[in-house]
């Protein structure tokens, strides 16, 4: 095709898209209801995540997608005939946020050979199911950190369009990895390794700062919200060591500079002691895993205000399933060295006052079980309120969505859940979420079913 033709064709496509866009937005405008419906949510006990306590007998006035007002029940007169959601026997909290998920992944498919067996469509099917399970478990927002290009971006769009149910998604692209690193397909002949989703190789395997710069810019071009980098080796990869640094400081610094320049954050997978420190020095916004962090690393995280997102439930699932899954000895051994230390070091980081955001690596274990991690966060040093705030106000701050989610306040999205026992007494209550509202829409309501009807 000649240059001129290419330019003309492009102009035609642009004009056509502009027309379609205009028609769409006009249709959308005319379809908009005159005023958003008002729903009164009666909360027996409300944890709004601006403090560490519940307060009793509160009403949230929800208009459309957002909370218009919150006040004690005595202060709000509910008009007769108004829509009421009765959670007066329940404990109501903000929708939970998991800052480390892989909605494309299934926990029963660890074998890397799947990467050359499945087509990318399989990831899409997984995503539809996993997004729904996650929302049903009370997680109304997630940060998805590492998938094929650009699964998470499309998933975010399909959910935002209301086409499929799921949490709000803060999307990354494939995680940036060095050649032979945690994100590469190691242990195969070159011809097989190169079959790893070819697209993914292009966007994710980087050597040297300039390749990092290009990859970050490309991922941003295709719509990611956050950049995920692999600072050290990993547990479930082949032929690398969790403790060993992989990306260099200069490579990480490049990723951070390029991402931050566009207002995007950087999440760094980092198990190893030195890789954690270089990632913090480079200015990443969160350390994922953080397993082998030492006292100096803890101090550095505090000084930089870096969040720790530690997946401390995973170890149970991985070691529990190792035999059934035929997990290679290499991975089992790596998990055995990392899992216990990760929990101990998490406790040290908590005691030192490092900022903690909730993140589980869902996909390594089955989606929907996210809340099982609360038990461990409390066991390893957090208060129940602290653990809940790590999954609400803290997580919202890390994912840069604090203006919209993470607390229940006027102006925020009406993303809320209810449980039937006080999670401050028994944090495991969050493993059984009875009610889920996202953006004012009810996605789960076992309380109404139990009562027979809902007014
Ligand atoms: N995706 C991580 C990795 O392969 C999982 C680590 C799980 N183990 C743990 N103890 N958190 O490195």
C-alpha cells in the first residue's frame, strides 16, 4: 500500500470512527434517565474505613452509582414507597480491594506447558468466570498485575460497559521480565520457548533501560493503568531463584520514570533482599511478595512510603496442592524456603509500621477465596481493623482510586458489602460475604433470600 493511500485510508477510518462515536454518545445521552434512583441502605453496623470502628444504625443514601449522604438512622426520613435495602442485622463495609490478582489464571493449571497449548481465548474465558467469583466474594475492585496483552485492559472495558459482572479493574499488561527471568518461559528448547504467546514476548521481555522505556510506553499506548515489573526471581517459574535480583536498578528506574511521568504507578514483584531495596530506591509504589526483606529494606520502605503487598495465604495452597498438581520439585523447594520467611518478615514489617495493602496473588489459589488471607494478616501482626483497612482505604490509596472507592463517604461509589458477624471480633467473617453492591447495583443478596423478600 502506498504512503498516500495509507494516509487517506487512515483519515477515512478516523472520520468513520468519529461518526460512530458521536452517534453512540448521542444515543447514550438520550437514554440517560432524568434523575438517578434513590436507594436507602439501612446498615445495622457500619465500618466506613475512615476509622477503625463500627458505628450503629446508619443509613446510606445512594443516588445512582454513588453515595449521596450517610447519617444516623434518626437523622434520615425515608419517604414512603422508597427503595430500601435492609442490612440492619448486618455488618456493612466498603467493597474489598485485592491489589494483586491474575484474573486470567486458573489455580488448577500451573504447568507452563499450557502456555503453548491454550490459545489466548482460554484466558478470556477464565477471566469471565474469575471476575464474577471475585465480585461475589465481596471484592469490588482489583488490581490485576500480569497477564497477556491486553487481557486486563479488555476485561476492565467489558466490566465497565456492564457486559459481564466483575470488580472494577486496575489493569496492567504482561509483567516486564529480563530474558530468562520470572516472566520468561524457561527450561524449554528455544523453538518451544519462542512459542510462548509471541505477543507477550514482544511486550514483556526486556533487557536494558531502552527496552524497558519502549515496553512501558507501548503498554501505556494500549491502555494499561499500572506497570508491573519483575525485580527478582520467583517461586513458580523454572530455572530462577526468588532471592536473586533480575531487573537492574537502572532498568527499574527507567520503568518508574516512564510510568510516573504519565501518572501511572509501578508494582514490583520482589522476593529477594537486594532486589527489594533496588526497587524501593528506584521509586516503585509497591513491593509485591517482599518475602526476604531485611531490617534495612523495612526502613527504606518506611522512608519512601512504599506499600508492601504480601500474598501470605498462598503458601498453604501451593504446598497443600503440590502432590495433586505434580508440582516440580524445584518449585516445591522454592516455596518451602520462601513461604515461612515471608510470613515472619511480614510480621516485622507490620510491627515497624510499613504501609500494607491487601493483595493475594489470586490465580495461584482459586479466585473467590481472596478473603482467606485476612486470617493470616491478623495472625502475623495486624489488628482486624488494620487488615480490613489494608483491603479498603489503604488499597484504594495504592491503586490511586481513593477519590472513588475504599471508604464509604458521600461522593464515593456505592461499593459495599455485608457480613453476618462482626469481623473485628472474627476477621474470618469476611470469608462469607452475604451482600454485594457495586456502583449502586446489587450483585449478591443472601440476606433478602433468607428473609423471603426485600422491600
Ligand atoms: N507468583 C509468585 C511467585 O511465583 C507466587 C509466590 C507464592 N508464594 C508465596 N509464599 N507467596 O513467585
